[in-house]
């Protein structure tokens, strides 16, 4: 029987959240992670949680592979194959093919490689195109790398707001450099539509997947993207500072050598010949020797995704991620109304990553501050771990942000309930006004 | 009483080696390393041994700092300070000042940064100088990086033999790029004299210290060097692929931004502003987030050097290194005469690093081969771990090399005795001719 009159949405309760956990097909994966007792960890978009397997693997790689087998482990433990072996574990999460992804270096370095290559290709094919377009609120390191290459090769970096994207893709643009999911707001671009709009003008696209890989379905081939990079220490749970990944579409990959031409990208690295000959395909995007222990731990993070594959893979992770973020938004509105919190993250599913960013207006805190920083610190003191990202100051369209990441591999629906209860308690009690929560730390 | 008539050198025996061990002031440091039982490890010039402390530290950083403290560890565990904190542990080993060394990225990447900067400085000060000089037998990755920058900026890479150095430093040279201790032969350049000769023509110097740092005394300031780079996983025992280091003389460091301008090199990395402003001093040579676990293990390696300081430091390490390599050469000549082994490493102490490279002529092995590869494999099967480096083929001045590194922190004099006994046994028994020792592996 259906009713066709409007009903008032019933308030969501703790029992509802527990029912969602009971129905969660991905719930068994939570035990693959060593989550600290008493904490609700909503900062997996900054540093993913530790896979349980990583502790044992660390012992093995340190005391056996390094300690006992020593130099022999380059062959016997497969150290030399790690960049492409790990790349092949990431490839299915981002719609890349076999042996098209390398895990190597850091995100900024990989961006330098692919943007350098994109500019070389563009200079040959469309020499009149001298601009790089990116978002003003892109993660800054992407902009810093672009600035370096612009200065070196006489390009102009043009920073826009997202609503300017449709009109800015013109004949003078060489490269569109976007982060798929915005680190501040969690807003997600339409990769396929923007790539098509760029290609219609001959513009090459570079997608930063730092907040996408392992968090939302990505289809690089389906979107016909040109280049992609991303880190492994957020939703991929690779460990602090674990090496990043790089993908180049097969139509571009062998066209040029990338500039950071270290020996591991050579066609015959152990021949020790004096002349550089790049390896075929993505292997050429390697540079020097990789940090083996950090690489080995990343493999533990990626193996959880192999296990998730049997439970529905990225589609199931996406369903849970949207359910978690929907629930968080609904509960914030239900439980914390009247405390000056806004929602910066799009409510439209197609435009949302796996995080929710709340806002506070400037002046809502102490001495013209928004209070957002202090609220985040008060929540951390209660074991609810999110983070703060500063806005552009009074008058800016970018407000201060309280950022909460929802990693569907290990965050549950009851976690969301308790997190919101802590947000309400911090706001109602005014405990965020305490001086200790208003002192800024070096890393926030 | 002194005798002034010539005596025949008495043969060295095992007891002599044991007496040298008993008199070794650095002997207590051996127990700081988890050396595999039954092996004699003479490949610390490729991958240094595991400090005992690294096993415990790996557990701590994985299960406590990552697993329990998670994102908070950037502050609480000092992750954010690691690049300069570790740099300050390396600085006294290479004659650099406080806060002048950063531990970051890899050797090839750091070379890209400093060579790029050196070329910018040279282009301003001496625009007519368009050549980079390096050694033909330099470690290839240095040459590959130089080739990339030459192609980008219109320079010419000129490769020379060491004896050509005095005459090739002319007005058309921008940069002299040398590895201080040659990876094949163990020959060591006179850093001070060559830097002075280069500076007399206005040429900038870049020193690769991969086979020097922790192995031989280096005095960057005393030599008035301009730039230096080096890895941490050889004599510094930082672990496989542990991040590398970079030093820039204070007279150059703030002159330009380096090109790999990631956010950790920004003056205010956590302000997340869109415009790049390089941090003052060596901090600007950082790029992205570093692999924290690998960095933490490197710190264990560096702490052994802090302990060595109380036992005489680099001067004592150098005395022992020379005594070990002298002993190895003497014993090879005493025990293995007539088996076609030559010594490629200089006998002059001032020209020797901390390794000894033996040679075999082409044709001394099977099917025109030198036999060097197979001898190394036969030694490895016996637990004597050295490595093989191919020469240039028949007719080349570069013969096949059997490479033995002597890390004075953990190699003893009795080890040298037994290693040479195995060399003699492998040669006398001809066991190196077995087929299994003549099959090449992917990494050698």
C-alpha cells in the first residue's frame, strides 16, 4: 500500500543507525583495521587508518627481508616489481588497465612528470595554447607545481571558480588540471563531461585523484582522461606518506620521456649504461629507488580492496559512502540546528565525494574568528577526529571548514550517530570556547 | 730499536685478524646491527644492514603513531620535523652546518633540484658556459638526470675519464657533476682540489655522496662545495629505498626556488595559500609528504653514528675502513695469487673509498665471459655477500668487477679473513663454473 500525502520525516534515532550497521554488507571489513579504542575516526581523507596486517608486514619486511635477506630481497622478495605490482592493485579502483599505473614518488612529483609531458605534447600539437586552467581552491601543491612549470616554459596558470569551467575552456588553453574531489568542500566534478568539453577544444586533462581513489568510483578510460595522479595515504590506507600513483593514457605514454629520468625508469636499469632510454609504458614514470618499507605497508592497504571486491567492490563502497554522508548531514540538521553550522558539501549525490564539510561564518567564534578551529579541537579531545581547513577570511566565499571524512571500509553508521552527538554537546556546552582549543598547532 | 734493513713482510694469519678485532675501538657498534648468522655481509655499499633498533621502531611507528595516534602524529610524534631533524644528524658526517641538510625524496630527484638550480645560477652569472662535465663511469642515474635537464635547457653533457679532469674545466663549463667515490671502482676524488680548480673558472660543483656519507670523512664547507646530494640506504643504514639528502651552500640556497615546488617546501605549507613562496634555506628543497615509516627507520641508522661520535666519529671510522680494505687487498694477494684477480680500487689511501673492487679479464670465464659474475654468485651461496658490476665488454678499459663494501660500523677483521678464504676456495675448487652460478638475475 502506498500513501500519496506528504509525511513529516521521522527523526532518526540510534536504533536506526544500528539497523543500518546490521544491514551493511561491508561491515566485516572494519575488523581489518586497527582503529584506536574510544575514537571515532573521521579523518581518513587526511591519513587513512592502519590495516591490522601492516604490523606483521612491517616486522617481516624489516627483520626478514631487510635484516636477514638484505640485498637479495630485490629479487627474492620482489622489491623490484613493487611499483607496477601495487599499480595493478590500484588500477581496478580507478578504471585503468593492467600495467598502466605505477606506484612511485609523491603526488606533487608525479604531477610534475605528467604536466611536463602534457605541456610538451600540447606545444607540438597546439603551440598557440599557452594557458593552464585550474581551480583557485585546488589543493595548493598542484598549483605550486603548475606555477613552477609555467615559469620554466612560458605558460600562464589561470585560476577559476568551478562555475567558470564551462566558459573558460577555449582555444588558448593547453591543459585542464583539476582535482576530482575538492579537498575542502568534498565537491566532485563530472570527470566525463569536463574531459569531453576539454577534448572538444583539444585541451589535455590531468585529474588529481587524491580524494577519489578508494573513495568514489573513478573510470579513467570510460571518461577518456589523459593523465591522472593521486596519493595512497588517504582512502587507500597506505600509511603516512606512502608513495603515490601515476597513470598516463596509452595514447600518450610513449610519446615523450618524463623529465625526472632516474634509473628505475630506464628500459634496462641494471645494465648501468650511460645513455637514458625510457622504459616502455608507465614503467618510464619511475625515477629512483622507492622506500620499500612504506611500499610494503601500502600493499596491506590495497589488499583490503581486493577483499572488498568480493563484497561488491567500489559500487558497494560508494553506496555505503553516500548513506554515511547522507546520514551525517541529516543528523547535523536534526541535532545541531541553531548553532551556526552550514553544509559546504553538495547534497546532490553525483557531486559529492566521501566527506562532509561543515562551515561556520566569520564572527561566530571568538574575536572575529568562526570558532570552527576550536570546535574541531574540542571534538578531537572527545575522540572525534576530523580536521579544520581555514577559509579565505571575512568577506571571502570560502568559509572556515570543519572537515569529516567517511571511509566506508571502516566507518559505521553508529559512529555517525555518536559523532553528531559530540558535535551537539561541544556546541551546546560551549566547551569549544576553552582557551586550550583556541591555540593553533603547526599542523592542523 | 729500529731496523733499517728491508724485511720480507710476514704472511698475515687468522690470529693477526683477531688481534685487530680485539684492538678495534668501534667493535661494540657491531651489536647495534641485526646481521644474519652465517653470512659475511660485504654489500653495505648497496644496502646497509638493519640496525637492531629498527625492528622496535617499526612497531612503534606503525601500531602507535599511525595506528593509534593517527593524524595527530604529525604534531605529537614530530613527523612534520623529520626532514630537517634527520638532516641535522647527517650534517656532521659531511661537514655541513646546522639546518643546512634536508632528508627528502630520492637521490635522482634531489639531483634534479640542485642541477636545475645550478644551471639557473650559471645562466645568470656565466651565460656563455653551456656544458656540464661528468664522468663516463658516474652512476648512470646522475647522467640520466643531467641529460634530461640538458635537453630541456640547451646544455651539453660532456662525459670524460678521470684523467681528463684537469684539462676539461674550461670557460665553457657551467657545472662539474661528480660522484665523490666511484660506485664501480671505489676511487675517491679530491673534493677540495677539484672544487678549487672548478671555482677558478667560475664553474659550480655538485657532489654525489652516495658512496661517501658515513663511509669516508667529507667536508663540504672545508672544500667550499656548492651542492651535494646522497642516499641514505648504503653506509648510513637507513633501510631499503630510504629517502635521500640534499645540501646547498648558504650562498646559493635562497637565490632561486627549486623546480619541484611541492607544498612542504612552501614558507607556510599549512596556510594552504594558492601562490608558491619558497621557505627560507634548505627547507625549500622539500616537495611533498615523505614516507614516514621509512624515514623513522632511517633515524635508527643515523643514531648509530651519534653513538660512534663518542668512539672517535668519522676519523675513527675512516681509520678502520682503511685498515679493513688494506687487509682485504693484502689477503687477496697473499691467498688468491694466480687466479686472475686484479685490484681496481686505488691503493693510495687518499684516493680510496670504503670498498675494494676486484677485476677479472674478459675470457677468464666461460664462453668469453670474465667469470666475475659467477664467482660473486658462488660467494653469495657461501654466505659472502658482495656484488657484481659489469664492465664495458672485451676491449673496454672497464673490466667486470667483483665489488666488496667494508662498512666499519659492523664489518670486522676476522670477517675479512674468512671472506678471502671463501674467495680462494671458490677459485681453487672451480665451483664458480657450476651452471647455477652463471644464470643472470634481474637485479645483480
